[in-house]
C-alpha cells in the first residue's frame, strides 16, 4: 500500500524541522485569525458612510465566510501544497482547530451566547479534516487514484458553488464562481488530466444532484 501511494505522489522530505514548525504555526495563526475575522463580521453593523465598511459590504465578506466553499478551498490548498500527506493532515487539522476555537470563544465572550449545537458541526468537520486532508494530498499526484480524488474535490466544489438540476444550471454568486476557478487552478496538473477531470466531475455532479 505504501509503495502504491508513493507511486501516486512522492512525499518531499527536504524541509527542515524548523521550516515545518514555522509553516504549521503560520497555518494555525491563519485559522485563528479567520475565525475571529469571520465572527467579527457577523457581529458588525456596516455603515455605508464609512469607506472601509462600504468596501466590506461591496465584497460581501460576511456571506463569503458563511459559505462552505471558501473553507473547502483553503483546506484543499493547505493539503495539496503540504510536503507530505501526514503534514497535510496536521496542517489542516490545526487550521480548523484555530478557526473553531477562536470563532467559538469570540462568540461566547463578545456576542454573549454559546452556539454549541452549531459549533458541534464544525468540531466534527475538524475531527474528520485530517483524514480528508491525507486523501486530498494525493490529488496533485499521478495515476488513477489521483484522478479520482481530483474529480471528487471538483464535484464537491461544483455542488457548493452552483445550483444545478436536470434542465438548469445557475451561477449562485460571482464569489462562488471565483472559488471554483481558484480550486481548478490549485488542482491543475496537465491539460489532459484537468480537462478530463472537469468533464467527469460535471457529469457526476449532475447525477448526484438528482439525489440531494
């Protein structure tokens, strides 16, 4: 099994321990910062007469961070650009750990309530994230396994980014489309693999849309 996985994608072992530690700390800080920022936006009453708040409203950042697609994109990016699948698991787990703890604490301390039932969903995602990150790391590899993982990620992003059914396809928002395009860029390998993967994912997403 190990040899098969290494044929799919070979881990990089040239990073020093200090470099690994710095990368992991920065990812944890990123998750913590985004957790605080997203909850701060939730609590904020925007005043369009203030220029920077007007820009926040124009960018619709409050809704952006309530979308699942942005978190999937970040997690996939952290996974595929990690040096090894184990590092991907650690990095993604710590990202969600920082995000969940900071979001939860900010809500309790500054918003005055404890959204435990809602947070349990995200804590469950956090616990599952190392396994998903381990798998996603191989999306940037070669062979059948990599191709299947690649398709699975794109399918999830299609379902998160667009509204589709048997006779329709709608763009839900410009930002969701941007997230989807960035995901394709992150997963890009070769033109042939990318095109075949996108076509296969679209077909599979349409099939799945009949059941969800």
